[in-house]
C-alpha cells in the first residue's frame, strides 16, 4: 500500500511539473490599453522591453514590437506568449506612418508618446521607473498618451 501511495505522489508531482513547464512555454499575456490619442490617424508603434538596454529610445533593442492602426482615441493591443518577469513599454503615436518618432530640432517629441506606469517627464524615464511584472495573469496595462 505504501508503494502505491508513493507511486501516486510521484505521478502527481511529475504531472504538476509538466503543467508548469507547458505554461512557461506557452507564456503569459497582457493587454495594453492606450488612452488619450488626440487624432485617429496613422499608427502606434509599441516597443516591449525586458531590460534597460535601449529603453525607451532604441526600439530596435526591444524584446517585441507591435504596430496597430489608430482608429479612435483609445486602442487595445494584446501581447501573447510572454515569459514571466519584468518589462517596460514605450509607445509612439506615429501620426504620419513613417515608422519613427518625429522630433523638433531640440530633440523633443513632435508626436504623442506613452510609457508604462504613465511616466511623463522631460527626460527619458529609466527602465526601473516604467517597469511592471508579468505574473501569469492576463493583466491590463493602461497607458496615457502625452503630447
């Protein structure tokens, strides 16, 4: 009888480990809700970072990118298959669809932008200021767009 209980316990343990591994492989999801878009034109360029390297001004160093057409003052973007852990998001409202954030000759943004945790500062925020954690639940990250 003890042998059967031991076998059952090991079987349940192995099945639990397999389920955790499968969940890690498939990844988690987040929903990004962008609010306060002034004009329903162009597209948004969303960059998802897993580290401070390149955040927020070098989207080519992002873990993942997503582009979405702007049709209203708010927009929902889903990001699926994410490993658990820390992230930060930078978003640009690319009104003229040239795939970059336009700036004036001082280097200040000419197009709307948003940062996770709704950081709004004169200088680019740090990854730590904008960081949030993907925990396995399907969380909604709300980002306000700034002119």
